[in-house]
């Protein structure tokens, strides 16, 4: 008896970062996961899934999206109930340490939504055919994102069966999925759709003049590899070819005053693209009998100092800029990229994560086979660095294995070789000093963070060692002419360390940063070492051999990407008896990163750290005392609406600031322990810190607006309940909305938190920090306006006879009000503007000092100096005696309450607000170290 089985495609999502070794069926990781998943599914389905053909499970591969395992099973029917079976699979895998994502299982079929070759600007219609067994509404995803949320790029038909890409571009390439429901699991039909790159047709200068003497001229046309071209004149094809063609055309001698021709180079064999402007490029040619200083069969004629753009020669893509230096056109700027590298750079735009190993192997092979052509071309080296930088950015979503890192470093070894020294000299000249070389260093450091397994790698000028260490660690360079030694005397926990030593990067990297104040004769004088450790280390010792003993004044430095210069923070240099230098380095934290996207002068980081932590400790203690006092006197201060709302605001300000300070301490601890900071641990801390600091500001705003309301709208009366509703919606609702939108708009936690080794909002990539800075400074500006209005009202009504004689002078009253209300309204946060635009130490010290002590200001100005509070406290006589003495010893009574200062304004005007500021940035233990000499 024969049973007819149906093949059912399935997928299962595992909650872990995709490791590129899972794209290699021969890797140990692939084989291990393949075996465990296959056997577990087979055992569970055999036990729990009716209709399953035992032993039919076949795992077909893994792909990104966390980790998606594709597999097929044979069953007697499509209508299976997977509920119990999939639950057992999840439990069994969890016992093996494999955690599945929520809603991990789905029936999955790779389908064909379209068979067309797709190009930019085309409208693309994708149709989803819903099979009989699939039920419910249709939902589309593009790389796991909902296209319905972006109606500028996508349109959906009323029944959702057709998804239209309105104006396709290569960024629309990705995995398109049509999702319906079948029984207990989703049914997914998907296709990887590629939008071909936008062709770049290069013809050089689009207007040229040639001599009218019967000679011929050349018109070159080039396009990306994979396209074909043809030259056309008046609708007639003159010549056709592949991606690079040259037209030779003869002029006619004689009367040629009005001879003008328009030649068009266009894509061949792609008539569907003829209406798109990127499919052609035209050159207008005029013949002339006029005399010129320079003449060339490709560029035409020109006068002295004229510049023309020509097309690169065979085997290269791009342009060359020429200048007329009579009697010849001289090349002044070469932007020609080796065509194989240019082709790889174009492919990178649509590269999928699982394709990275093959892509990197191809890049390494092309670079090795064409080393001379590549190292002598500045544009090609720059293009390779751009490729490596983008590949390193992929590492934020995947782990890199040994083969990929080997291909990466093979490529780096060639482009930083001695043969490329002159090329790097060209790249490091001009306004963009070191831009390409620092981009290369950044790529190396970024990819080093995402390596898996332990392995070693040695090339001509590069040595990599990745290993697990306990207690201590030591490594000596095995590279030629290098004795560099790295020693870590104590490791607090077992961890993985990555060391990369470069012997030629000193010829590649700039000796000065863009804002460097060092002398111009400073130079790098030794190897460059990249150290990556996942633990906070108090001491790293690096011993360098000095390449030029004639240089003096050595400095131990690492490249600080925040300051964009070499940084000696926490590094001490010692010279030993053999003439080598030993660098001992450690690092500290800085408070002012909260408002500032910049790092400050590294020599003062420790002082700022002390100011920060001492101020925060005082602030937290003061806030706890403030809340205790408010609890004791609560019944006494809630007798009228103004006093009640004032103390409601103070309590909420104190609570918000206290919790924000606690989050700050937790974030600083995380930043100290983990470098780079952990996204998983930092993200929730950053969210709550962001939320409660914003809550602090909005409650300060409520305080200021209540004072404004009681000062300006004297006869108006709002109920207590109404004021409470408004205050709590604004005080907590608005901050929550801003914090949630910030998370949603940053497209993932990697762009939400700072990459500057601090638990705080990101600046460089997503500008998420603006979601704090803009609301905070806006509220400070509003509160400043309220202060000005209050002062104006006071002065316009007159100080009055009830004030003390020393207080009758308007300037005295203004000084007292400003002194009291500035910290209460948070106006000290205005110094945050200075930290946003300046790295000057003074502004950062003032900002850190004033705002880390905000809790203390709340206790003093908001609670202790309130006469009603003092009257309501047990032992009030002692407190009043203390505050009276304090008042008498201060100038113009700046310690008294707003009510005491302004008796004619009445106690309805008593309103005090304060705020604080806390977070930290940790200078990474990881970094690129070297020795500078002057």
C-alpha cells in the first residue's frame, strides 16, 4: 500500500545574531546547528504531529533575520495542526540552549512574484496568489518591515493582493513576503527581489570644440560592467559595444562656422529604459577655425587654464580632470577606479548578509591579482576602503567568522603595503586630512567587535590574534622587524581578546587630527595596535620598538574617534634600557556628554568625573531628604490651590530627578564594565533616563506656567482637578510620547544608544540626542520668558512700602528674583548650548557643576527656604533660627523664599522649581594605540 505525501516548506526563527559561518554548509557551526535542529524537529513531529512522515525532515539552510532555519517535511495533508508539535520543538531546543523567537514557526515557500529584470524608477507590481488552504487577510513585509507605513514608496491594492513599488531604486532590493494564515501558523510566500543598479554613463565634458581641419576626434563612453552601449548621431547608430566604447569621427575642412553635432551615448538592448534620463548621455561638438592654446583628439581645444573632464582608459571607470598648460592638456585629478573594484562596489548596494563570505573572497582575490594597478590608484584604494567600511557596518547585524575576517585582512594588507605609500600621501593631502585612512581604521575596529571563534592570522604587515584569556595575557609580535609586545597583567573575568598589530599603518594614518594643536613635525614612530576586550581593564601595557631613534618627546596615543585626533588620555610613557617604549594606559568617564555630542579635552576627564559623581551623590541625598520633608508637611501645605500645585510639582520634580540619577549611575556602571557598551543592557537604561529627564523638564515647565498664570491672569481661577490633569498629562505623557517616538524612529537599538562607550542617546548616526536637547532647551527658553514677564510685572506694580528699605531698589529686587528663579526654572541648562558647540573646559565644568547639584537646589530653594514648610516641621524654631541666620549673612536675601522677597505679589506667587543633569561617557579600553614623537 502506497501513501501519497505532500512536501511542506517550513521556517523557524531562532533568537540569536546571525553568524556568517551559518552560510557555509561545511562550517562546524552549520553542521552542529543543522544536526540538532533536524533531529529535534523529527523527534517532536513524530510524536505530536498527525500525518507526518517520520524521518522526512530536511533542513535546507539558514538565513538572516535573527537566524531563520528553512526546512521541509513530508506529510499526508496540508491541513496539519502544528500547535503541540511546535511547542515540543521549542521546549526541546531550549533545553539544548537554543532559544526560539516569539511566533517562531511558519509555513514558508519561496515563490516568484515577478520574473522581470528590474531597474531604477520603474513601477513594479508584485501579485500574491493566495492558495485554498490559506485563510484570512493578506499582509506584506519588505525585509520584515511593513510597507503600508511608507506610502511614498509603496502602494497596496484594496484587497492587499498587489504590492506596488512606485519608483524603484536599488534600496528597494530585499526580501518581499506575502503573509496569510493557515491553521495555527502563518503561511509565508517570499522572493528575494533585486533592483539593478542605476547605470552611470560617463562621457566626460558635454560640450567640446574641435579644429575644423578635416582631422578626426574621439568620443569615449563608459558605463558600469554588465551594460552595453552605442553611440548615436541623428538617430543612426555609429558604433556599439560593451561597457566601454570609443567613437572616431572625422570633421570636414572648409567653411565650418555653423557645424554643430549632438552625439548620444545610450544603453543598448534595453528599450524599456529609453524614457529614463539615466539611460543616455549626450555630447555637443562644435568645429572651429579659432586658434587655441591646447589641443587633444579626445578633449578638443582650449585656452590656458581651461579645465576639461575626460573618460578613464580601458580597465578603469570614472573621470580624469585636465588643465590646459600650453601646449598640452595636463592631468590634475585622477578619479579612475579599477573596473573590477568598481563593479564590486556597485554590487555592494544590493548585497545580502548571507552573500558576504563570497563577496569578500572575491574582493580579496581581485585585490591580490591586481595589486600593482590597485595600489597605484588613489581612487581605487579609496573605493576599497569604502567597501570595507560598509562591510564592517554589516557586522552590526551579524557575527564574522575566520574566512571572512581573513579575506578582509588580506585586502587591507595589500592596500597598506609599502607599494601604496605614495597613494596614501595623496589621499592624506588637502582639506580631508586622513579621512580615508581613519575610515579604514574605523572599519578595522568595527569588524573586530563582531568576530567569533578563536583564530590567528599572519600576513606581511598584519598579525591578528583572537583568544580567550584568564587572569593575565601577553603577546609578542611575530611580524618581520617588529618586537611590539602587549601585556595585560590582570583580567577580572574570563573574556575574549582581539589583538591586531600593523607594521605599515604608520605610513597610512595621519600624524595629526583635523583639530590637532600639536606641532606640525609630529609623526607616528612605531607599530599601530588595535586592542578589543569585552571587559573593563585598569592596565594595558604596550611596548613598541622605535623606528627612528633620532626623534624625541615620545607620546603614547590612541586614535580618539570622538575628537578625531590622537589622544594620550590615561596613557603614560616609559622608556626602558633597550631604547623601547612602554605605554601603560587606562581610561575614565565624563559627565558632560549628556548635552554635548563632543568629547572634551581628555586631560580634564578625571576632574569632570569627580565633579559629576560628587554632585550626583549630593543631589540624590538632597532629593531623598526633600521627599521625606514633603511627606511630613504634606497636609499643612495643601490648603490652597497654589501651594498645593507648587508642592505637587516639587514632589514630581524630585521623583523624576531621583530616578533619572539612579539610571545614570546604572548606565555609568554598565559603561565602565562593558566596552563597547552592551546594546541589550544599555537600551532600557537609556530609555528610562531619557524619559525621566524629560519628565523633570516638563514638570519644571508646569511650575513656570503656574507662576505665569498666577502672576498675569490674576482674576482667572482654574479648578485644582483641572490643573492636576493638565500637569500630569504634560509632565509624564509628553515625555513618554517623545521617548517612544525616539526609539521607533532610530531603526534599531544600534542607532538608539551612543557608540561613544556611554549609556546615552546616539548623536553621530541617528541624532537621537536631539530628542532630549530640543525639548530641554525649548523649555529653558520658555521659562526664561516667564522669568522676564514676572520681573516686568513686579517692576510695573512697584516694589511698595512693605518691602525692606534695602529691597526698594529695583536692581536689588531683580537680582534676588534672578538668583532664586534661575536654578528653580532650570535656566542653568542653558549652558548646554555651550557644550553643544564648544569643547572648552570652562563651559563643561560650569555645566557639570551646576546641573549635577540640582537636587541640592531643589531641597534648598524649593523646600527648606519655604516659610510654610518650616512652620509645619517639628522643631521649626531651630530651623527658623538657622535659616534666619543664613538669610542675614547673604547679600540681598538670596536665600529667602519667593514669597518673602515679594510680599506685595502675595503668596500665590510662591513657586520654586529645579532640575539636574546626569550621564557618563566612558573612553574605551579598546582602541588603536601607537607612539607619536615630536
